[in-house]
């Protein structure tokens, strides 16, 4: 609470009286006021009429403010931005959960043995550790958020990747529930798990990540460091459309495209938690942080995750379309190296170790795509360094028929392909 400084009018009057400069100013003011009274231009009635309302209004305003403060114990910020953050966190926090990872770990005990064998004449022993059963231990933690009232939870794939582990969800009110992994996204760092106990759970509001702007407010919520549940950090959207190479434990690594960058602190343990806007809506899934840097974090846009949510609700699994072609994105450098007529598109090539340019029996192979073809467009959408062939393909579903514009031998041709389901 803010404290006003003590003020004693008698002490202040004595200080003023001791100051010679102040005395001179006061004396001149008294002479001017006296002259005004003598000339009839100033009176006590005029002073009261002109300035009395000011003193009365100030006094009434102060009394009203003190009464409101005394009657309302809930803090309400006079600053709209601060209050928006408070309201957003209050709205989203009940849906944010901590995910605890447990696993049966071996228990070892120490015993002394003779390295020369039983019955050896040498009385020499060394310690040896032998396993004596297993014990269920917590080995890690992450974050997630409830997306349906029946207990579906969205999180990161790398949080629940261990098939031998057991998972539990701790809700905002401190209750613990067992959880089962329903589906892992084969492309994105996303997963959906399900609370096993029956109940009605508070689901979070999902926003629209397509409309976010650089500089708008962003709030990250999660189980920071695996110890501090529902930790809140505030920042802004620092960048959009980023491509990053993410790696973690268990040899897990993948390239993530069209990622949101934020300076809201994303610490270890925050993985899988929501990145929300100032309306309390999820706009991203906190995923990674830059090593050796400060306040550079990344989140997967929520619109990418919506596709997974819809598929799991309908089919209980996550699938992606598959074209089956190996390529490099064309830019000025690739254009010059391969003497191409265009500086955009996807150039179909073999791998560095001789891997085939199309996968056998894939949609690309069936469509007759050839090596050194340049795929320029999918259904009229241009392929570039910013919009890759993979990212465009992922906007479709297995079984969709697409039209490819291809540059082959300096001629543009149109080829149709039916997308297949991507192998796991």
C-alpha cells in the first residue's frame, strides 16, 4: 500500500518564516492583496465564490476515493493494460495444468565383494553396486492446458514422448489425476493427453493466431522449472513466421516452421503451457527457448494445434498428408547453381547420399514427378522460402486431390496428385 508523507502545517509555516527569500515574496504578495482590497477589486466573498468550489470538489473527491478504497478490498488497477493482464491470467489459469512424469527406476544397493573370488586367501574387498528392484520416481515435469470439459489436455510432444513413463496432471486447484497419451503429432511438437478420471474440467478459450501482430501483448503461463506451477511472465510478440531447429532430451529434435517468437520468459518446465493474449485466449503453445540468449522464446501457433484437436476428437489420432518428394527451396543461390529460370519454388533432387528424389509408390511417384522438376505452386499457392512445400501440404488432409504447377525443361505443366497419409 502506498503511504503519504506526514505533513504538519505549523512546522512548514515556521520553515517558510525562517527563509528570507520566501519572506520577501510573501511581503510583496500581502501588499498587492491589500491594495486590491483598498481599491474594492477584491473581497473575501469574491475569493470564496471563485475558489471555494475548487476546495470543496477536492475535499469531496478525496473523501469519495478513501471511502471506495475502504469498501472494496479487491485491487483494481487504474491502468487498463495492467488490468487486462490481471483479467487474462485470472481467466486462463484455472485451465493450466502441471504434467508430472514418473518412471520405474532401478534401486541399487552397495555390498562388499572379494575381487579374487570366494575363498581367496587375500583378505581384500571392494564395493559393488547391485540392483535391488525398481521404484517409481518423478523424473521430469512440463505444462499443458485443458481444451475440453471432459479432460483433453494439449501439451508438447517432447513432454510425453517416453512410452515407458507414467503421466499425471495436477490442476490449478491442487488435485492430481492420472493421464493417458492419446496422440502424438508426427510433424509438430504437439501432443494430446486425456485425464482418466471422470469429471467436468475448466477448458481454456482458444484464440486466432492468424491475426496476431508484432508488438502486441503476450502472456506465458506454465510450470516453471518443474517447481513453480502457474508461473506468469509478460512480454510481447517479438516475431512471426520463424523457423527453428529444436532439440531436447532423449535425442528428440525437429525443425519447426511458422513459429511465434516472444520475449515473455519461457523457462524449462513451461513447455506445453499456453501463450495467451490480453483477452485470455490461447494464441500459441510454449515450445522452446534459445540457448545462450535472454527472453527469446518460441511458441507454436494455436491454429496449427486446432487441426490436431479436431482430428483427435473425431478419429482419436493425428494424421498428416504426404506427397513423398525430396526437394530444396529455390532462392537466388539455388537458381544460379542449377541454372534455373525462376527464383522460387521447390527443386526436386536426390539426397546427398543418393536417396531417391521421390519415395516409391508415393503420390509424387504416381503423379510422375521427375528429378529437377521445380514445383512452383499447389492449388495456385506460390511456394517460396517463406512458404515451403511442406507447410502448404500440411494445410490439406490425406485423400485430398491437389494440382501442382511444375516447371519442367523451361515449360510450365499442371500435374494432379492425391495426397496420402504420412507414415509414422
